[in-house]
C-alpha cells in the first residue's frame, strides 16, 4: 500500500497543475475560515454582521461551514480527473502494468488518493469550524453537537470523487470527463424538474409546489451528494428572539446508505472498465 501511495504522491507532486490545484484548494479552505468572521455585507443601507446572525454558533456551524465549503471540491475534482487522464495520455498506466502493477492495484491507488483528499479536507473543515465556533459562538451549546456533519462532508466528497474517477476512466480525456460531469448534473436537474412538475400537476397544482416533498430523483447520484448536507434552514424568528437565524436540517440515513452504495457502484464500474479494456 505504501508503495502505491508513493507512486501516486510522485505523480501529483511533480505535475505542476495538480500540485497547484492542491495547494490552491487548501488555501481556499483556510482563506474562507479567515474571511468569514469579518464579512459584514450592507443590504438596504443596513450593515449585517455575519457572525451575529448566528452563522458560527454551535451546533449550527457544523452544517453551515460544511455546506458552504463543499463547492470548493471542484478543485480536487480537477486533480483527480487530470491525474487519471494523464495516465492514458502519457501512457504511464500501460507502463505501470508492464512493470508488474495489476489493474486492481492501479484502481486501489486512485481510490486511496480520493479517500486521503477527502480525509484531509474533512480535518481542515473540522478545524476551521471549531476555531470559528470557539471565537464567535455565543450559544453555550456543546461544541461537538451535530459534528456528524463533518462525517457527511467526508462521505459527500468520496461520492463525488468516485463519480469523477469513473468518468475519467470511462472517457479518458480531461475535457470529456468534465463535460460528462456537467451532462450528468444537467441531466439529473432536468429529470428532477420533470418529476416535481409532474407530481404538482397531478396533485395539488403547480402553484403549490413543496420543495420539501419526497422525490424519487433525490436519490440520483449527484442529488444524493447534495442531500448529504442540505442548505441550512432559515429561521428569522430565532434571530429576533436573540438566537441564530439558521436552523439544522437533519440528514436522512437513507442518503448515507445511498451514498455508500453509489460509491461501491462507481468504483465497481471503474474496475470493470479497466478489466474490459485493452490498454
């Protein structure tokens, strides 16, 4: 295992683009942590203090921060996809197989890289949320309450990375892999819209669409990734009463199970492609 990790480290560290995106990603996480506490936007002539809105109050901070920083995962997606497509364009995969590496070892090394990136990201986010909470939280709640959102964040990244892994192995070209990711995202969005509109038209009418209603399309791969950490609930009454404007939206265990299943499916499909193709 250490041999495989050393090989992957050399590929990532000595390739300028992946090295740059790795550094940039973790810098963005740190910068987000530094900047967030000092953001004071002005809306309608009123200056709002993000911290005083309860953004960093325990336990809501765990959902708020993990939801916010999740968008930065695209930087790691670039690394994962580029790292794999370079194996084909530079013919290093074929050379590694000639040198004795099995296809199973090749895929295992890529999966380990995904897990390590997800783990490091989760540790960074945990630290950022904990520090911001210690500095700004005035709730008096247990700091570790709802910390499971960091675990959901870890699962969210691993699911997204396994999708990127599959697309990179399937399509072999960086541009095509990203195009495939965009098509998948747009396709899921279109299918979701069709289901929501159909259910509303058949049921209570288009004017009574309920965004919280159950939809089968919520269990499509990228939708599952999104639903692991939903947008925080807005609760203006809580702020008026001297609390936080944000409310916790619990993650259903079914999304956790679906995420684990999809990770196995996409990893299995990646291995199937590697075994099937003549490299």
